[in-house]
C-alpha cells in the first residue's frame, strides 16, 4: 500500500488540497471556495476538514494510506504548537488547528505558505538538484522561504524568514506591517503598479496610457512590462526601477544565506527570462553579493499553483519522519 500525504494551500477565498506521493506526484486534488473573512474561523475550519475527509476517502477507495497532513498558511504560525497565531487574510488569530483536527488521528503540521512553496520547489521543482534554496514570491506582497541543507528553515516557532519585511529603504514607503521601506513595498506587484501609475502621470505621452485605456484603474502587472518590450521609454524606466529594487533584495539574500539558487515565484515571475535576464545582469555588475563570489543561480519557480500543495505535503513527510525517529 503506497503512502500519501495531504497538502493544503490555504487562502482567504479558496483552499487547494491534494494527495501527494513520496515522489512528489499529485494523484488527486480539488479546490473548495471559502470566505474566511465573512464566515469566520468556524467556516474556514469546517471547509478544511471537509476537504481532508474528501481526500482521505479517495485515498482509501484507491488503496492508498494517508500518513500525514501539511498546511501552508498565509500568516504567522507556531509550528511547535500547531496554531495559526495571526492571518489577516483569513481573519484568524490564536487558532489551534492541530487540536481542532485531532479527531482525524493523523499527524498535523503547518508553516507559512511561502515557506512550504519553497520546500516544494526544492524537493520536486525548479531547485530539485540543490539543497540550499531561497524563494521569493512576488505577489501583492513579497513572501519568502529558505531551505538550508535540505531542511526548511523557519526560525523560532516558525516565525522567521519574513524576507519581504527586511528594510531596503530607511524611512521609505509605508508598509502594511507598520514599518517603512520594507522590501515588499518596492518589489511586490503592488509596488510595480504604484511605480507604473506614477510614471504615467509624469509622462502623458507614454504608451502605457493607451495600453490601459487612459485609465489608472485599468493598470495591471502587465502594463509596464508589455510596453517596455515595445520600446516605450517610460515603461522601461519603470521596469529598470523595479529590477533595481528586486535585485538589491536578491543581493541581500546572497550575502545572508549564500544559497545555490534563488527562485522567483508569484505573478511577476511569469515574465520569465525577460525578468530574470535583467536581474542577473544587475547582480553580475555588483562586486559584493554576486560578482567574485560562489555563483548563485536565479530561476523562475516551476510548480506554479501546485507549489503550495506539494510543499505542504513535503512538510508533512518531514514531520512524520521526525515523529517516527523520536
């Protein structure tokens, strides 16, 4: 009987779950829409439990054995106690997930969603040939995950690796965390939109104005990239500025962790080589952090929407092995 692990990627509007083999293959997956903010913790917990029961039922019907359950949570967790301490997008605070799911009689573990995505990519994705990996997820904010010597690094209680909240500009842009100048206020999709709109206001002849139907409300993550590819000078200014801040953050990651590879995930990473080539060029021109040091690959993550599921399942695999070795 083959062993499987359930991985859940939890979001405020939906929860994705999958049954994952020890080789990283997803044999079954499904998504359940939820609305944690409106429904409250009770609705979220019930949706999680129903998804788990759906997957355990499928596993039993097809001759598989479920060995453990892992969660990727968009917020602050305590991986020792199995609690969600604070997740603003879920409307959850001080929630004991492990205790709530104790009636399932399966090992339960959880971590930050960016951390589990990094673990999934290190085991079965873009960094599977490496043991030391940093991942940056470039979305509404900037998430971070770190794997050192094939083991997820999370800090005390799982509250470390908040890479998006290192200060990159002292007294810079206001961050939602309460501080100013955080990396995510300059390298997130939200930051890119802010830079794009600012440049459009400055230059009324920019191609970006026509691309967005002359409305700031229609500006999106593609606006500056697509217009820059067509030669628009204003759009190129936006992209060069964005690349500068992203690359400076990456150089910090190189100096702090000296990983073998840094992965880029999230919506902006869909620009692929167009983005990566610019980042690599910027980094290669900087002597301390990149040039004349052990080479750090910069790549785009490959698991995409499955990274959270696979990574959460990998978290469960490691947790079960840890329990078995005690």
